[in-house]
């Protein structure tokens, strides 16, 4: 509040420097430069390389059909209320300030497409890998509804008890009349409803009923979940009592754990659980081993890239408190759909509108700016040093976007997969040398470094860099501030790998007969797959000037953890290893998803392939393991141990405290509120 009063009384705008152009840094710039701030802040954003986006950056390959090349499989959850509030607000301002009738993205609903089916791959003991498809119902409203988005009807988001009861309702609907444990489950959830509706907290009756139902349900799963050893199985691999029993067991166990450990305790209840692993928490409350090892639980670990050190055989580690909350919001706390796919790729759908709006507001975005040092003095960040990687020929700001023509006379501004070399001084030589400005080992500079000093060059600095990128330049801070040392000590990151397959056949011809889906809990390392066919019209496969091969009819994105073994090796070796891993996985495991792949030709029918290893400092995924990770995270709304310095990003403390777009955007909103008091309405725990 003190900072807000100072800002209001100041006659000159406060100078805010943001380090890092990923979702967190861009969100901070967006809210600090909002019209509601009335020009109180002069915002400058410094980012390495030629594009915005961080781990969410993507780029178009102009030499290969303008195809979109991503860091991985990116989707937005329908519970990402802060992210959608930001994006919907941005789209409204974008189209009001920059009418562009040729652009197919005229509103946020053009760019973000609801996905109601989600699939989990279940390694059934009798039938092998089988899809477990769920059609999630359409929920009222849209993600981001509320006072931050003008013209929307604001309905309260569901609280914890309501989400538990929604989970109970769905479980009951899944249990048909012939299921033998149906009645005992219904009685248990009826007792739970009665407990929640009472004005006084009396959990004993509900816990007794839940425990009784759980014992019955677990008996039907059997000793191992295998009907040959005691479990009951009927109707083939698609419809089993084992699956229904696992659903019921998971719902009952979560309800028991919620009543015992969270109900009535608020945030303290969640915090206490974060020391415990999610599977261990479920086991503590009696969950069957078949449930804790089921596709439903594996999916949580796979989506969070939770494998320890990225190893394929790791069961992973997830802090139970925030993981429980994220799981509940994803399953029952969403609006409209559980997932939203991006029609034109992450960069063009998300970061083009944000970039345009920030530029129109006067935000100074400095590309090719690599942070090399942060220094402290007298309780503040006193100095920061930035190396300039490249400069433009004419000295004007770098112009990062390229107009791409699509079919049907449509076109849009897009981010290329490499710098626009013709703008850069010495660009021809830089291109010939294949300089990678994104790579942390790229030390190429153009001229002397820029040194910014507190009070004379900036009033407030915000780090939106991930911990692995910060550590080499922030030793002064780590030595001076115990909270920073603890946050870094307990932070964990993991490499990831991604593969995109443009296929000559459609999904049905490939053997996938279950409709468009986003899938997880499959065989590592590519345990997650998303059907991204909606992106094909935003690429140029039918244009003979940029593509002469077969026109793809389907597009699959795959991703998973990348294990980095031993001493650091060269990035070229890692990239080659990623290609070998991908080729081996395609030969051994792709047929488990697409049974007919390769039947129509000498190869597997691939029109084009993109494989990526995300091993570099800024590329690795930030994990949320059990232990002290969550408790040691820095609060993005408060100065980070220095009076003029804040830390944001998905590695800081947020509602989910996890590596996701929502946590990154939320942290950017929180730092804006901590500095300015705006935005007021942020979805937190």
C-alpha cells in the first residue's frame, strides 16, 4: 500500500525494468502499462533473442510450409482463470486499437478452441495399452469471466467443498445400476453432502461412510487390479468394473483426505501437505495400489513432468497440497471446457496480441538483451548489466514479426523460427554461422554492455528469469539473502523433449478411432500426445512455393521428460540424442496410439517431422516436488529481499506453484498488484 501511495503522489512515472520475455514478464508489463495505471509506470522489458515467449515461444519455418515449431505440447486449461482474464482483455484492446480484417483471429474465441475430450492410456494387465476416454461436460461460463473482462457475467468460482461435491456427482453418474458397489458409494457421498451443508463441522459420520464405501470398492479392484488374481472384469477392455472401481476409489480417497487434512484449515492445510508426495498422500488415506498407479494418477505426474531427473523409470514427485488443488480445478473447477487448444500456435495466438498491445502502450521492448550480472548494495538491487547480442542496421528497434499469407486470402503477423537477419548488422554472417541467440552459451555481443543503475536508470526491477538462468548472474543476491538461497536450494528443473509429426493420413486412417483428443499417461518418454489438426489451416502445406511434398492431413504433438545423464555434453550431442530417442520411440510405441501407422507405404507416412530437446537453462521445466519446494518459493507480490527488486515466474509462489502458463501469468499479475495495487481481482488460493 505504501508503494501505491508513493506512485500516486509522484509527478514522474516510475521506471520499471523487467528482465525476461516469457509469460510472466509479458504479463507484468501488460498490467503495469494498463490504461487503469494512468501512465504511472514507464516499463522497459529486456529479453534474450529475437522473440517473446520463453518456454512457450514458437516460430514459423519459412522454408518448410510456414510450419509452426513449438517447444512442446502447449494447451491452456479451462481453470486458467488469470491467464484467460489477461488474454481476453488483451484481445479486446488489440482488435480495438488494430483492426485487421484479414487476420483470422478476430476475437479470443477464434484463437482458443475448447477441447472436451481427454484420454488417458491405461496399461491394462490383460489387454495391454488401451485408451480411457473421458468426455468432460460443458461447464457454465468461460475461463476468465469476472470483473477483469468487461461485459462478462461474473459467477463465483467454485470453492473447495463445491469442487469435492462436483467430483462426487460425476462419480455417481459413472456408476451404472449393475455396478455392485454403487449404493454404498452413493450413501457415502450423501453423508459427505450432509456434513458440508451443516453449519457446524462434524466430519465423523461422513468419514465413517466414506471409509466403509472405500473398503467395498477396493475389494472389487482386487489384490493387484488384475481380474486373474481376484479383481472383477467384464465387458472387454473398454468397460470394466476395475476402471469404475478405480474412479470410485480415487474420489473416495480424495474426499477422505480432504476432510482429514484440508477442510477447515484453509491455506495452512494445503501448506502442510506440500511436504508429502501426492501418491503417498493417497496411500496414507488407503487408496488401492492399482489406483495410485492408475492412468488417472499417472496423468497428473506426466502433465507436471514430475519424473525425478527426467528418468523414464521414475515414479516422480509432486507436492500433494498444490497438486490436489490443481487436479480438482482441472477436473471440476473449469469453465466451458477442461482444455483449450491454440488455433495458430502459441506465439501467434498469445504473444502477437500481447506484443502489439504493449508496443501501442509505449512499453520499450529490447530484444537481443542477455542479463549478465545483478549486484546489490544497501538493501536494494543497485546495478544490472545487460549484454546486447545484436543491433539493427538502421538503429531502429528490432521488428520481430513477419506477415504470413494463408489460404482464403487470410494473413497474420507471426513470429519466425529464427531472427529476421536482414534487419541485423552483420546479419548475413550471423546467419551463415548459425548463431543461436536463444542458447545460454551464445556469448556473441554487439558493442559494450549496458549497465543500468538504481535511481538513475530504474526505480523498480523485476526478474522474470527462471532459476537456472538466474543462478549464474545472481550470486550477489544469493550470498546476501537467505530466502533466495533457500528458494534456489529447493528448486528443481527438468529437461523435456518434444516431437511434432505432420502425417499424410488422417487420424482414422492411422487407426485412432476415438475422435480428436489430448492424451497422456502413455509410454515414456513421449507420454503425452495432442491432436493439433486445427493448426494445419494456419500453415501453408498447399503452397508449392514453400512445400512440394505430400500435404499432411493430421498433426500430432508429443512431449515428455528428457533425462540428461552425466557431465554436461554439447548441445549438438543432446539434439542428436533426442532424434535417436524419438526414432526409437516411434518404432516401438507409436503403433500403440496409431495402430495402422506405416501400413500405406515404405515409411510411417510422415510428411514432415520436428524434434526438439529442451535442455538449456531457460528451457527446462520447473517442477513442484514434495518437500520444501513450495514453502521456500518467493512471493511475487512482495519485494524479494531487496526494496526495489521482485521475482516472478512459475517457480515463485502462486495458486498452483507449478510449471504452467497460469502460474506464470498469475505471478505477473501479483507483482503488478504488489507495486501498484492493480489488478484488484486475481484468482489465488
